């Protein structure tokens, strides 16, 4: 990821974090809590707004972050080695924040309520 792309992705992630504190926007904690529900409903075919390819990209990014194998090893080029990991983390964070906000909106529109309680 080029330096300018990382800066744009970082700015987008920061803006999403900042927006989470605005009235009417879901908090970061609400978005984080929605990830397991979003993935579960996507795998069951209930939430089709998340493309399978994007879900695979999320899983690949998580695997890349936790994997000891990197495209640019920290051992040989320390600064670049960490930069590629940071770029992937920024992309994953900003993408997940955006997807979970869309999911929470979908959930709000599609979940039936009876006397203020969610009905499964």
C-alpha cells in the first residue's frame, strides 16, 4: 500500500471513529459487537449486502496480520516490515467500521420489534 493510500485510509478510519461519538451514529463498541452477528448472518445467507469476496478479504487480512510470514519481513527492513502490517490494519479497521455501520442500519430496518423488544 502506497504511503498516500495509507494516509487516506488512516484519515477515513479516524473519521469513522470520530463519527461514532456523534448522536445517531453507532459507537465503536456497538460496531465491534456487531461483527460476529454480521458474519453469522452472512454465512447463513440472511445478510446478503456483504459480498462473499469482501468477507474473504477480511479473513485474508486477519490471517496476514497474525501470520509470522510477511511480504516485507521486519527482520530485514524493520520500518517497511511494520508499515505493511499497519497498512493492512488500517484498511481492515476502516472497512470493518463501514461494513458494521451498514449492517447495523440493515439490522435496525429488518428486525421486528414487539413492545420495544427484539423478536428473533
